[in-house]
């Protein structure tokens, strides 16, 4: 996806130029999000992880209750501090 984030750095501009042939087009990048948002087959589904137009299992660590609790606590603290 093309942006102007690299306009002030020749090194970043070079990195993006070299990565461009391997990067998805905007249509390809949006395809999974559009599918999940609009598919009637997925209307009553929630909490699933999709990538490349397919449902994938979540990372094992994301299923650990202790990890979930830690993430929740950090998120609450950051929101209370006004972090973005």
C-alpha cells in the first residue's frame, strides 16, 4: 500500500521500494476484512481470527487466561493515563 511515510528518509524510501513487489495491493490487503465484515455466513460469529481469506487458529499464548488478564490490566492502565 502506497503512503508518503517515507518522504523524509531515503533509507525508508529504499526499503519500501524494495518491498513493493512483495506487498499486497490495496484490494488484496482489504479482502479479508471485507469478507469478514460482509459475509452472511459469518454474521453470528465472533472472536475468530482470519487471514488470507481463511480462518486460522489463534496463537496458543492468546488462549492463556493469565496473558489475557495481563493485557486487560495494561490496556485499562494505558487508557486511564490517556495513552493512544
